[in-house]
C-alpha cells in the first residue's frame, strides 16, 4: 500500500499496513409469512469498522505513537484516505504494545461516519456548506480565518476560476502551517518540564483536530472542482 492518511497523519514505513479490513452489511428486515414466503425490506448500507495494524519504528516511534493517540483522545471526525477510498471516520480503538522505544506495534480501528467518495459525487450542491462548516469547526482549535474568507468568495468552488485556485492554495498553506505547529508540539513532548509536556499534549490534540477538518475541506474542494 503506497499511501494511508488519517486526519493530518500520514503513515510511513512499517506503519503502513499490508492490508486494510473494511466492508459492511446490507440492513435487511425479513418478514416470514405462512408457507415459507418471505418479504424482505432493504434498509440500506451498514458499514463495518475499518481496521489495520502496523509498527511505529525508529527514533521517533514514541512521538508518532503519541500523536495518533492524541487524535484518539480528541474524538474528532477525521479524514481516512487510502488508494481511491476516502471516508470520514472516528478512531474507535487504538491498541499499542511498547516493546522498546523504537519498536511499538499498533492496531487501529475506525468507525465510518460517511463515505466521502460517494457523498462528494452525490451531494456536490451542498459542498459549500460542508467546507465552511468544517472550517468553522477547525477555527475552534486553530486560526483558519484566511481559509474561511477564501472559500466564502463567489466562484471559489468552480474549477478554473482565480478564486478556486486561490482557495486551493490558501487551504494548502493552512494545512502546512498546522503541520509545522504539530511538529513543534511533538518536539515539546520530549521536554523534562511537566508544564511544557501538559501544554504540548493539549496543543497536539487541538492541532490534530483542526488538521482533520482542514484536510476534509481540501478533499471537498477537490471534489467540488471536478
């Protein structure tokens, strides 16, 4: 698997699983009549949890493990992307086994909120509200005022327009800015100061939450432009 992204976290090296388990069921209401006849009502999709496993390795294994755990603690919806699949999901469970500072196997389970690959195509007319809603949610954790302004302008969701290009660039810049702050917070997790550690942990959780909303806005903007 070449790419796996959860929120603002990109899995690399041994963190990338050899397989991702997903799928689901079709909800059915089965009415059994006299004589063996059945009347079946089809009630819609029921997505299973998505799960995979890997290993945090290297000198920053602990930092990266804590980063994913902070996303679990935050309990915020996150974009989940691999190959051509794109979902909004919540981290349901994260199990990690500390073998040594550079080798931490993990297993992660996510509950699907919505299948973005299908919803983008089906609900293109309401993507503006979705993008602005996500950015408004992100603003509770990080300053995304420039991105909000750029995506509120007429034509910002129409590919080929100057406003669409501007919105795309500003969203990408916002994501990069958050990533830089995430790296700083991660570095502060190595501090020997309890005050710094507590502050860094809180900041990391908020930054990861904001990154998830911004990432979904970027995905929705890409979908709106097609």
